[in-house]
């Protein structure tokens, strides 16, 4: 596979869109470093204006005697050489005794290019008009950068999200199409929970990775690179220091990514195993209840989740320690940068503004690493999920279900069937032979019944005929040609299959019948097929006739009606071979009579193979093949086999005895006195999809109420110690940067002192930066570890409790819509609760930080603070709009990707996977894939 698996479904338009979005994101990321460069120039203006103001308040004397005072300077057109012992009053009011010669460049009435002895030879004094002009100019630049950031940010988020929607839609379609094309043996060998996990968890991770996270990652990476470039341009010495610290930070980030990828992959694998156990128990809930095994199944499920919880804790601990180390390294970088900057200012190599530019570039580098890291983790997890999905998408099935590979005779293929020395074992049980040297010949136009006890291999012969599986040894021949040499699609077009479970799609009756011939059958062909299946009369009596939507899995029709529609679907293609697999075994007497009449009509002029357990339906077959333990025990007509008094005779006698013993009960059941469970056997890949209500039942849709934060807190009572520790650490972390602003302001103030005192004054603030970094690191570790442990424990408890409650529901609950996608909800919904934990952490951190910042700003300068606070409502409004939009999108996706994903898309995929044999036998993968997501649920 070339390139990241995450982008395997990107088309040319997607690539172009992502390239444009990437360029826009990079430009957006360069805005902040550019703003820091302008901020450095603005700082120089303020410092130099401060110098001018101080200079105007002191007297400057030198020999020959010239008096300059109150900020008014005489025009001097020649160089002034200051010699001897001269008292020079500098701008801070200190007196410097000079014994050397100092040269002052010419200066004029605009105070340009005055060199200050005792402060810095690079400083420029500014008068008020010049100062205000510079401030206005830089303010306009800041406004322009802000508008550019707004436009660029909205553009790249929208473009990446649009591209992601297209790619995920394409991925879902390809994934489902690939799942339908896999041979039945692959589903037998694949844990059902793994298929469910791929459809829900992995696709969700890919969807998150393909959205705006790419743009945000590129934005912050561009901020990092642009910050380094600004630092290099401004002062290379400080940049070397940044580069060294950056290498350490990058090493910590890389280690976190490796560990996160490893643990996340194992956690997803264990989660898929747990989902498989849940699905298995929920699919066989009647059996679980019959043996009172609810506690045992809950214990098995909880034990399977132990590993998921353990790996989740490992991820949280590693993330916490890694982020703590990153914070410590970042603040260490701040401290060392401050010390080196002070040294360079003292040596008169840079000005204060240049140090500020480099320092804030360093700050942006650290912030960009912290901001990019979560997005990088999401993309790494999304790429791992994409690789697992692409393993399915790109898997070549052993049996090509929907291709024209193979040959097809030019002459008409005779519908004769032969099994020559066929031996077969299922892929999951290679040592257990299901068929052992079977030799059977079925002539064209003959009706042959295959009977036998459960597990004798009779249904397996039907699967081999339609190439759902390939024989282990021997040959299955149709018209004298090995089915493995024939086009599978053409072969299945010649075989009409009617199974015990008449699976229908949630669309109209006409479309269901038309799927038998690829969905392109003319109306007269559909009517003819329905007439032949004894279905036309009841269809025309329905309010909308052939346009009547059959409901979920045909729930709006009775069992006999569904079966007759299925027969019509098999007949519409006019197959030469009709395969009836237990077609009437699940029907009551009246429905069985109607369906049997339809089958008797359908088999006229066709080679018919009847696989039956109820022997009363096969007595008129031309030949009856009796299977026992994977081999052919007897062959003959009904009368011939009865005369042998062999295996067939014993089967008939056993059934007659059973019918006599249960006759009274059957009669009561037929009158409706004994409720019959509408549940049907489920395929291993079917996730907890229960049979919907029968026709005429009114289903009351319950609105799903959102879980509030207070509800989550109530559920988290056992984790309160961890939550208290996490909230406390989040509060401390929130106060870190407001405290940093105090330290940095005092450190910046030191640059206004005489340059020979700058280094000494900044030492204490550099040490305080280190202390603040240590506090930040400890709080970061505690916050992440505490909330991760609490979230994993809460998720574990919710899954176990939800599974236990689901098993304790009455069986009737599983027949309703509330039970739809239970296994998927257990897999995907509880982890979302951890998002509430993260929200509590973030809100605490932001709340404390905002409160501390307001207090500090009001104490420092209430006038300036009020001016800045005037913009806070706009920021809050923008954040509120963003939250509303995000909540709307999440709730919409939750309704369509979680609730609908577990009702609509979940049912769509799961039901079609449940109908895998049907779709395979119809050989209608593309028409089925093209059905809308609400046509199966």
C-alpha cells in the first residue's frame, strides 16, 4: 500500500482540495509568528518612547558647557566629542563617571539617532508624534493579521471537512462493498465483533482524522516552523538554543506517539474481542436466559474489558508524563532564553524588542507543540484505523463473488448438477469434515430432495452449489463444467435460492422482487413473478400495491407473505435451477400450504433441489437423498426408502411420533394461544439486531435524552478522589500562564535599567520560570493521569452495567427498536463519556486561567484592562457560536452516526451482512450497495 492508509480513498478532487486547504492552513499558521515580529517592533517603540520621556526629565551636561533640559535640544551639525571626566546623567537618573572619550552622532530637533551612553548604543529616542504614528501603523498591521487569521482559519477548516466527508462516504461504500464480496469462509473465521468494530469505531476514527484535524495539525506545525524562522531572522544565537530544546521536545513527542499507537492498537483489538462476546450473548439471549447464564456472560464480558481498561490507563499515564516533560522543557527553554537575551542586550547586540520577538517565537514553538500533539495523536490513531479498514477493502476474496472471472459456455448450459467425490470442511474447522466423499447426480428438470438430521451436511451442499464456499476436494459440476471454472456471477444468475429466512430490504415490494434480476426488471416481469409465486393477490389488496414498503426486514408482512415475495424474487430472473433451503420450515400450517403451492408452481420446468427438515414437504420429489454424518446414506423415492426401513424410515417415524406428541400444542399455537417468538436465527456477523415488531404494531419512538455533565458526575461518584485531584491540578495548570505573565512583565521591566544591570536583574526571573515549569509539569501529569484513570474506570463500569441490564430485559424488548445495535452502543457510546471528563478538565483550566488573568490585569492597569475586557464578550460570542455549531454537528452525527448509525447505517450494514448469503446468491452487490441507508432498517 502506497502512502498513508488514511488517504487511500482520496480522489483527484480530494487531493487538490486538501492541497489548497493545506496551503491555507500553513498561511494561517504563519500569522502568529508574523504578529510576534510586529509585536517586537512595537515593544521597541514603547521602550524607546519610555527612554525619551525619562531623558526629558533629567539634565545632560558636558564640556564645553552646553545645557540641554526639558526635552528641547539645540541643533548640532558637527560631531560632539566628549572628553575627560564628565558627569553624564542617563535616562534612568543614574550618574555615570566617564573617563574615556565618547562620540555622540549628530542629532536634530526630531530627536533622531541619539546614542545614549550608559543605556545602549542602539536605542532611538522618539517624540510623541513619531511614537503614535508607529503605534497606529503597527495596530493596523495587527488588525490585518487578525482578519487574515479569521478568513484563513475558516477556509482550511471548511475545505478539510468537506474533503473528509467525501472520503469517508467513499470509504464506507468501499468497505461495505468489500464486506459483501468476501466469501462466507472469511466471515466464519473473522470474529463478529471485529466486523462491527471496523464499521463503527475505526470508521469513526478515520472520519475524525480526515476532518479539520489535518488543518489544525498543519496550522500548528506551520506556526512552529515560522516561529523558528522568525527567531533565526531576528537573533540566531537564541535560535540555536531553541533548536536544542526543540529536539528534546520532539523526542518526547515521538516517544508519546509510538507508545500511544502501540497501546491504542492493542486496546482496539481487545475492544473488538469484547464486542464479539457481547454480540454473541445478545444474539443468543434466549439461550442465555434459558440457562440463567446472565451473570456468567456478564463476567466473561467484564473480564474481556479488563485489558481495554488497562491499556487505556497506560495511554493516560504515558500521555500525562510526556506532556509534563514537554511543559518542563518548554519553561526551561523560556528561562535559558531569558538569560541569553539579557546577556545579548547587556552586550548591546540586540534591543529589548528583538528579545521579545525571539522570546514569544519560542513561546509559540512550545504552544504549537502542545497544540499539535493531540491532533497528531488523532491522526496517528486514524491512520492505524485506516490501515485496518484498508486490509478489508483491499482483500481479494478467495471466491470472486461479483466479477465475470471464469468462462461461460457459448451453448446453453444444461441445468444438471453433479457432486463428484466431494469432501469439505469449513475454514474455521479444517479438521472436521462436513462432507466426506459425496457422489450425487441430479439430471436436468429433476426434483431432488436432500434430507437428514441436523449437522448431516445437507445445507452445505447448497452452499457449495452456489459457490459460497469452494470444495476442499472433489468437484461440483453444473452442466458438466466445474463451478470453479465458471463465472460466479453467471452461475448464480442460473440458480434461484429461497431460504428459510426470507430476508427483505426496507423498500417497496416491487424493488425487492426486482433485485432478483439486478433491479432492472420491467413491471410486467415483476407481476408475472409475483403471480407465479401466489403473491399477486395479496399484494394488490395492500393500500399501495406493489409500491408498499415492506418495513424493516419485511416486518409489515406476515411470514408467509414474506416467503412468497422471496419466491417471486427468485423467479423473476427465470433461473434454470431452483434451490429451496428449508423454505417452509418456519411457517404455520396455512402459510406453509400457500407457500408450498407457490413452490410447486415454481419448480415446473426447472431442476429443483429441496433441502428440507420437515419430510412431509419432500414426499413427491423424484429422488430423495438421505445424508448422515457427512455422507450419502440412502438414495431413492419416498416409497422406496420407506420399504428399506433404514435411515429415512427412522427419520419419518421420529417426526410422526413428534407430531402426534405435540399435535395438541401445535393446534393451540396455530390458534394464537401460544406466542411465537418472531426472532430468527442470526448470522455470526449480525450485531444484536432484533426482529422488529410485526405489522400493525405501533412503535413509540422514545427521544434520546442527552447525558448532562451532572449526570456523568453522579455516575462518577466512585472516582471522586481522582476527579478532585484532576480538577485541582487543572486549576493549577490554568493559573500557570497568568503567573507567567507577571514574571515576564517584571523580566521585561529589567531591560529599562542600565544595560550593565540587565543580566543581574533577569537572573531571578529565569529561576522563577524554572520553578513555574516544574509546577506546570506536575499539574499536567496529575491532571491527565487522574482524568484518564477516572474516565477508563467509568467507561468500564458503564459497559459492564449496560451489558448486564441488556441481558436482564425481557425477550419482548429485543423484538423492538430499542434493542437495535446494543453491541455497537456498548462499544462506542461509553468511551464518549470520557469526552465529558476532558470537557470538565478544560473548563476548569480555562475558568481559573480567565479569572486569574482578569485579576492580574485589573490590578496592573485597570484602564487598559477595561479596554481589553471590552473584547471579551465578542470572544465569548464567537466561542459560543463555535460550541453551538460543534454541538449541532456532533448531535447530528450522533443521531446519524451513533443512533442512526446504530439504527440506520448500523442496521444497514449489519442487516445486509446478515443477508450475506442472500446477496451472494443474488449476486447483486452493487444494487444492494446503492440502496439508501434507510432501506434495511
